[in-house]
C-alpha cells in the first residue's frame, strides 16, 4: 500500500504578500511559488520561516517546431468534415498498452496492466450529499442553491468522460446534521488525506455517526459532505479513500462506503466549483493517479482534471480514459514507431458521442508513447481568450506515476500564457495544434490537415 499525497491545491503566487528567505511563515513544510521560486516553510530555532527557495524547474520541450502558429490558426472552425477510416490499419492494440514501471504504482496506476480498483468504475452507482453543521455554527436554510447544480454537473461529467459506462445518481439529505463538537475541535488547515490530519478521522467518523440514524446508506458508494456557508475551520479540504483504515473500518447501519470528501473554504471563493473537486478526488478512489505535484505548478495541470481540478479544460485525457477502460479498443489507434511511415487519421473529439477513433498512440519504446487526441471547449470548461479547440499531443512516460509528471504535453512555440475568464486558475498557454500547424515529437511529425467537426491529422516519421 502506498501513501498518497492527495491534496490538490497548487502552490501558486500567494496573494500579494511578499515571500522572502527568512521571513516568518505559519504552516510547517508548506510550499508556495513566488517569483519563479518554490519556498518551503522550515523550522529555524523557535520560529517557522521561509527557506532560500528553489527555482521552479521548467520542463525542456521534447519537440522541434516546424511551423509556428499564426493568428488564423487560433480561430475556431465549424467545417463540416466527414469521418474517414485510417489510411493505414492499426497495429495490435496490445503494443500500445504501455506497461507502467514506476516506483509509485500501488493503489493508483498511470499505465497498464489495468489495476484492480477497490471501487467500481462502471455501472450506475449512488452518491450521497449530506450537509453537516455544528453547535457553534448552524447551517443556512437555503444550502441547496450551492449544490444542486454542482451535483448535476458531476453526474454529467462522469457520464461524458466514461462514454456512458459510469453513471452517478444522488441521494441528498435535505436537512443539516449537527456534529457533537464545536468547529474548533475539527480544525484542518491543509488539504491532506484524513490519516495525515490531526482531526481528519474525527471529523469523518463524527459526520458519519451523526448522519447514520437519519440517512439510509444502502448502496452508497461515496459521501460528499457540505459545510455551512462562511465556515473557516476547514481551510482547504478533507478526503478519504477505500484503502484508508478509517474508511474501511466504518460500518453504517446499512454497510460500508468507498470514499468521502469535504470541500472547505477554498472552494467557496467565486470562480471555484465543488463538482470538479468531487470528480478529482473520486478519480483517485477508482485508481486514477495524480498527474504531477499537487502543490507546484506543472505542465499538465491545465489539461487534465487529475492534474488539478481548477484547470481550464476540466477534461479527462484520452490516456487516462484508456487505462480506466472508458475507451473501447475500437476507439484507439495504435502504431509502433518502427512501422510508421505516413498515416492519415480522423479523430473524433473526446467530448463527442460520435463513433470513431478518439485517441491515436505511437509506441516510441517499451516505456514511452506519443498520444494524440482531439479536444473541444465543453460545458465543463473555463473560457479562455483563445478557444481551446484542436489536437493535443503529449508523451506518456511509464517510468513515472502518481504525483509525478508521467504525462508531458507538447508546447507550441509562440503561445503566451492566458488567464481564464470567470474561473480561478493558474495561467496556461494554448497547447493545442490548430489547422495547418505541425510539430515534430521525438522524430514523429504531427500535422493537423483539417479542423472542424473532427480533426484530420497526418502522422509520419522524419526522413
């Protein structure tokens, strides 16, 4: 069993406060990013202070640019394109099921073989939404206006990314459940697994025990608790998973649950959402790994909900859909790099319900693969100045796993960082290939021939 760093609040600039080496900090081992450095809160004598900081390592691009983007390529096309089969037949799909060889593989898996999830990730399941309040902090009367839309989005998101294979139905308790202790007894300052917080297990057990007499937990898979509006004792989040002893050992009158989550003050800020946090944490419960560090900005943070619930795309990558069993083998194209000459493909957007190929994979070696997928702005996305419609290309590195950069997106030369509109996210650049753009990744050329309802691409070997 592995120890999972499940917290997901990235260490980006911390408001307008200046961070300097030797200045006082409040949370031991907390990491923050400030002016391209990552500072860590350390002990110095009797005090907590920021260390000297380490430069944020920016990944070295793996691709050689062939054609730079133009303003024309940034526009969104609505061309009516017919789907055509690949010009070259796919190799055996098994060749692209890259075996993970990372040291962090355990309760989560970033590659093949498919892991034995402790929580079902197919079929129709029931989730619970339970409001909990406290003797010194009663809940508001109209809490449902905060959660009804969020529950609907969560269900729609999982139905979408799973291709209809996983559906969430909600059971909501329509009144507050009061816990026995004051909020001060449950204080949790950082987002960590319940075993790593002094009050984590207490909060979970008291919440379940208080709800058990009045809520039917029959066939409930996951519980999402809601706190009173304006609370401050839970700064970020608290969550637990199927492998945590407190979750495994708790038995309601009707039986066990698989996981739980509690969104804290962090998610009550305008521009943040509960549903994306719920989706991210449950992804771990079914064995999906965290892409990159949970508190330091990383390349795939904006491209996959498992890299951070606040990214602009709020998408689940084709690779993670593939290893989760949410893409059929008929939706994945595979070619070994040694067999590749030139192949034309039509990619169906990940978010589309149309049949056809959604992911193309070139097996570069036994531990590396180049993955390509077609993306569109969806109802789950945050708006950006440049609409994120096009083809995403990235590397899967099987030597890395949970909490590491096992997915590395290809940067497009000349793209600037953009801030999302209406959402709170770290600035990201548009990494999608648009019509007529071409890059080379480790000797493989990727060119978008036509962009519209689908994306027609050409992949070829450099001569």
